[in-house]
C-alpha cells in the first residue's frame, strides 16, 4: 500500500510539473531577445560556464584530496593491525 501511495504521489508531481510546461504557448522571451541583440547574452553564458568550470575543478580537487586522506588512513590502519598481530 505504501509503495502504491508513493508511486501515485510521484505521478501527480510529475503531471503537475509538466503541466506548467504545456502552459507556455510558444511565445518568445523578450528579455532573452533583448540580451541577445545587445550581446549581453554571451557575457551571461561566459559567467555561467566559468561558474560550472570552477565547480568541476573544485570537485576534482576535493576528490583527490579525500582519496589521499583515505589512503593514509587505510595505511595507518594496516600498520596498526600489523603491530597488534606481532604481539
């Protein structure tokens, strides 16, 4: 029963979310047209791309650093286990 209820909730959320997309009747977005004509859309695109690139670089850096810490911890645990086994 619980699983069916969750499926129905998901279906309702999905239906209502897509209903808003259908409400747009193909009208042009005036703000985007104005920004495109003045060239500011390219500045916006560059800023968004720079932010995403920065986030990706940060995630890669953090992943490498975390891997080093995990390897150091694993090495430390193995050396501790060897010391205990030697007694």
